[in-house]
C-alpha cells in the first residue's frame, strides 16, 4: 500500500467509508488514465498523484459526508468534465446508477473509456447541453441526486440541474468557497424552478486547507414546462 493510499483510506474511514483493494486499484487506474489523456486534451490542471487524490477524488467523495449516498439510487452529474464528482462516488458506492452529461464530445470519449477500463456498470455518458438533455423524458424530473461541481453561479446551475431532479430529490452544488451573495441572488431561480435550500455545508481540504462549500437544494415540485430555456440562455440571461 502506498503512502497516498494510507492517508486516503484513513480520511475516508473517519467519515464512514471503507475501501477494498479493488476500489483502491480503480482510483489508481483513474489517476493513470487522467494523466495519460490529459497529455492529449485539457481535462485538468492537476496531475500530481497526491494532489489528484486530494483535490479531485477526496473533494468529490466529500459530498457523501453530508448526503446519505446509501439511500440514493440514481445520480445525474451535470458538466462533469473529467468525471467529478460522480465517478469517485460510483467507485465508493457501486450500487449507484450514474448519468453524466457534458457538452464536449472529447470529454465524453474519455469518460466512456474510463468507465470501461474501471469496469463500472450502470454509468451512462451523454453528450449534449444540459438545457437540451433535461427536456428528454427519460431524464426530466428523474434523479434522486443531481450534482454540479464548479460549473457556474448558483442561479445558472439551478436552471441546468433542477430539471433533472425528481420531486423531493436533491441538487448538490459543489462550490469553491462560500458566497452568501450567490445564494441570495439565486432566490428567483429557486422559486421558478421549484427548489428550496435545505442545507449549506463548509469544509476544508485536509492538506491544502482550501475551502469547499456545498449547497444542498431540495426539489419541491415538478419542473415547469418553460424550463430550462433554450441552450445558452441561462448563462446569458440568468434568472434574477
């Protein structure tokens, strides 16, 4: 077992997550594939092993410190990039059914290869804009938990993500730092998209000590027909 494995297992264990040899091997393969593909396309600016385990893997899994993932059956990860947070969560909680939505086909190709190499089942990688995919009946108002990590401001994320969330399900916005102003400005979009802030959690990464912030939003009703608006509109004209 490497030094990285030792601290990674210890920190996860302190939060009730135990990993077996296969899961640790999957994280090792994930890192290797990330670095390999990153040489050909821009997936991440972070490639050093310990940094990837802390800033990508541990950071992604930290959502499970505040949400009981064992009770979650399905996750939609919007704008996932290189698979964060959904793939690390899937490795730790193999029962999850995961749908990843990303607008860049190259990233989807990486994710499909990653899923195959890691031997993960029940993971679908969908190429398209969130605004378009959310209008498809098989995805709309469907998921127990929807995630987005460092994608956009909350008033925009609500329109990207709440249409995927089932009634009484949750949307988790994973942010770099706390912003009372950002949550406040999201009030109109929450009202329009039938969301309600249920909890806000702050944490720090264990070594770097940089701040992380998770806003948990409950979906109170089905998405109104007019949302999401056409692709590009939420970013250009956020609901305020």
